[in-house]
C-alpha cells in the first residue's frame, strides 16, 4: 500500500492507504484484510471506461468484501471516474454523458454495486476542483466528521461491529455548481455536418445488408424524417387525422 499523511481540522492526522492493484486481494489477502480492519472510511474507485475491471470488482471482489464491511460498519464511498474521450468536439465528452455502453460502465450498474456494498455512490465526470475538491471533498469531510464524533463517544471495548451505530450514507443531490462550459460560434450547416460525421453515439437508426446482415451505417431518425416522406412514413407510421 502507498501511504499518505495529512493534517485536517487543525490537529487531526489523516492517514490514507492507497491499494495500487486489485490483484493484492488475491496475492496478499491477509495484509489487505488487516488494513481494512483499521480503516475508518473506505473509498472504492473505478474508471467507467474499463468495463472489464469493473466486472472483475463486482463479480470477484465485492462478494468477498460485502460481509466484512457490514460486520465492521465502515462507511464506503463508491466513485465512478469519467475522463474526456478527446480534445475535440463538444465541451463534455466524458463517458458519463455520452459513451458506447458496450465498452463502458453505465450508471445503473455502478449504482447497483453501491447498493450491494451499502455505499454512497458518486460520479466524477471531470477531475477538477469542482467535482473532486468540492463535491467528493464535501462528502469525504462529512464522513470524517461523523467518524470523529463516533470515536469521541465510543468506549474502548466497543471498537467495531456495533450495527446500531453504523453510519448511513447521506442522500446526495447533484452539485449546484457545474464546470464552466466553453461557448463556440457555430452555424446550422456546421452543426449538422458534425452530427452526421461524429454523432454516432446519438444515432437511433441502423442499416444492415439484407443478404449478409452486415452493418452498413447509422443515421438519425429526426434527420431521415425531415428529408424523406418515405422514411417519415416508415419510422413514424401512416399519418393520422
């Protein structure tokens, strides 16, 4: 584990132990369990662009951690981290907003995992001061304050396993302040060209070859209906009076 130490609230020392790889749970489970037993807050993070790793965590490691977390009553924060797909295109192209869900982790699966673990679910579409410093930081600060209050009240012989005093995840709203959006001048023709060339993730009509079943391309129903009465009748049905 990589260890970091910091001081918060004036005189409170916080020790952060970062697990570099999930493989440690297989190779050195005894050490991992020892660290978990000493933890006051557990943060589990995953990248929404790595669906294979998420499935490994959900199917392989979460069932092993679930009974221990419930027994210890440790608050858990599950963080879904998005990242910008490229430097071009609209201001927000993170996988949490527009993605190919065949290779990315959808919101529903992350939310279900958080329910299975009894965790607070957070989404960080961007690793900036708003989402990390204020949104994630505020949630982490909440649990730290609750842990300090709990430690001040508990007796030495009741260190762990008290289900009555287990911290409950707070009900979170979306952050009020969003990252600044870059506004660019555009025209109808440019926007339409961008939609046709790059907007595959928003397409809702697929074309396939009748003989081979090979995928030929994607299109937008709104565009097809606007330019062709045939597609309008095919996609929307006969016009009703």
